[in-house]
């Protein structure tokens, strides 16, 4: 087993398609696609590509740490009690455990993600 994993942003594998949980949907009709590419550390670390169409959802990280690198599109994250922050292609950010707020996809977004539980 290799300890080096290349993340392919143009995977030809079929993605897992989903919608936001009803209790997290605020507005719009966003849909999600996930191309999971690696799972490590007994399922505690996940890596892949994620895509979302425009809409506004509630974001709750719980105990999960998530690193994101935006490949395309534009999103606006607003932490509860904070100011909105816009991220676009080329930007990277981290949502730490306990983060709560909103995630607004302004233009269809595709990102590389790494989550650690």
C-alpha cells in the first residue's frame, strides 16, 4: 500500500450524489457530488473532491476538522455571530471542530477536501 495519494480533480469515477438534509436547507435547491478518493486511519481521515450547486445551507462541523481548497466557483461562509467571508478558485481555508454557520454557494463550487474526525 502506497503512503502517497494523488488527488485527481477530474476523476472519471461516478460520484455519490446527494442533497442537503432538510433541516440544513435554508434556500435554493442545491445538489452535491462527492468523489471520495481516499480513506485512512481506520476511517477517520477522508480525502476527495466535492461539488455543490447554488444554494444556502447550514454548516455544522461537530467534531470534524475540514481543510478545503477551492478549484472552481465562489462560496460565502458566515460563521454564527460573524461576518461573511468569500472564497473563490485558488483559495484555501479550514473549518475547525465546533464551527457553525452558513454556506452559500454563489457559483457552482468544486473543492478538494480533507476531513479528520
